[in-house]
C-alpha cells in the first residue's frame, strides 16, 4: 500500500484557530487524515461498478448507464450479494451472452459444512452471515475484540467485515494492493503471519504502521482463507492492543482449519450463488432488448 499522502497545514480560520489551540490542531489533522483515507477508498471502490455498467451496456446494447446500474442493483438485492462483488463478477465473466446460463446450469452442490461457526441454517448461503461468524470465531480463538475480514478480488484484498477498528483504519485499508502489510504477506506466502509488535515490524510501510497504531493495535495475526488448491480467496486478521508473544499450536491449528473450511465455502459461493445472480442478470438484460 502506498504511503499516506502528506497532509496540508490548515489554512484560513480553521488554521488560525488551530495555531492558538493545540487540541483544535489535533482535531484538524485527524479530520484531514480521515478525508484523505475516504478519498482513497472512493477512488478504489467506484471504478469496478462503472466498468461493469460499461460491460453490460456493450454486451446487451443497453440504452444508458442508469439502466445497467438498475439491473446490477436489482440482482444484488435479489441474491444478497454486495453490489461491488457482483460488479467484479460481471467484469470477469466471458464476453458471451449465454455464458452465465451455461455456468448456472451446472450441477448445484450444497454449501460446504462450517463446523464450529455459529451460522443459522437459514443463512448457510449468505456470505455476509458466514463472514461475520468467521470473524467472531477467529477473535474467540485469538482472544481479542478487534479484527477484520478481506476478500481477494482482482489481485488485491478488499475489506468486507470489521469490528473494533475505527473509521480511519477501515477507510485506509479498504483495499490492499501492495506487499507492505501483514495480510498481503500472508496472502503471498499462503501461510499464517503473526506480527508481534506493529511498532517495530519491518513488513509495514510507515503510512500503514501509523494507521494501525492509531487504531489501538500493537500486534496482529493474519489467516488465509484458501480454496482446495491452497490459493487464498480471502483473509481474516485479528488485532491486539498489546504486543504478542505468539499463539499455542492448538490455536494455530484451529485458525488454519477455519481458513480451510471458510475458503472452500467462499469458492462454493462464487460457483453457485454468484453464478445464479449472473444468469439472472443475463435473462433480465436480454429481455430489455
């Protein structure tokens, strides 16, 4: 992840007040940092949806971007898939009008079991519920109340769930696309990574380090969510308010088991529920011609 942008010194009335009041200066710096993080998040988040609108317009000869967006939104709500996730799937789908129909006609498998995760039977196919249960389970194993879940999309990690972490943190790490974080290292190495002390760990660039420390995290542990081929399709990380001495082998084994079963569930979700949504998009878009 690139280093945090330099922040301009407050100007005008706000700047004059900040010069007179150290507390106001701190508040102004915090506001500017948050504005910077929010801008970075928006710059990363919007292009996939716009690109998907363009793909749908070209593929189905739709009259306007608004029409494509309405189709995306309706399918997103119907199949309980986040809009940006569906947009990513649209962009990755082959440029063939019947491709999604052929894929959705494949034999449908039941969702893989998730022993140990508290997921209601009605939510077994709901990605949001599964990721929430995954994060809760990992935080119970690692004995902390701060953590987040990311999904691997287009060569980067995208924040999906989080708890106990402030807005600056979640905006700054909304998308991770460089190796200067522990979660990116864990994804690249396909193994669990423990950062015992964020303040001294070499893996972070300084912008990432400052953001993590300001969130109250002094240590973190990242667990890859892997498919059957061992490829990470996501990441779950715990954050700790004090430096870590490490985890027991029993804890590490439990975390690895969670990464395997949730990774397989995520692969199933992409191959069934997401494909159903794409097939529905194909049907509704074709009907508009």
